């Protein structure tokens, strides 16, 4: 099954999402800040990245820019996860290099459909 890199600093969100994704058969690796997420994307070669946008050390917008600027990680789909649900936030995430966007609190059914769509499952 596919490997997902979950970049999320909130422990409750990380725990809930990782458990649900593992239950669906995905391998899940996790980073707790944007800088570590960028590093792990290179180290782990995930099939897809779930990227919180409000992260310590390096925010999700900068992390997405770094990931898409690197030849090693630019082809990995990134789904932005954010509580920022204002008009324009989706465009801001896509403009930073994210391939898709989903709001928090996460609707797991909707998120799984997006993941499966990007992975062509």
C-alpha cells in the first residue's frame, strides 16, 4: 500500500489521522514541523504528503515551496490541510505548490477520496 507523509504539529490531529490512515492500509510516516517534513520527504520518498499549513519552524506554505523546488520531491502530490477556510486560502495553498486542499476539522471520507484520487487507487 502507499506511503503517506503526514506533516502535522497537533498531537490529537496526528494521532487521529494516522490511526485512520493505517486502518485503511496506508503506511504512515510523520513529521511535526515543516522543516522536518521537507527532510523526511527526501528520506522516505512518500507517495503523497498531507501538509498542515500552520507549522512551527517552517510553515506549510514555505515547506510546499521547498518540496516543489526540489527535483527529488517535486512530483509528490501535496494535500494542504488547514483550518484556514477563508476565501483565498485555497488559492494561497495551491499557489505555494500544493496540489489539493482540505479543511480542518478533517472529514476523513472526503480526505480519503482525495488521497485515492491522487494515488489513482
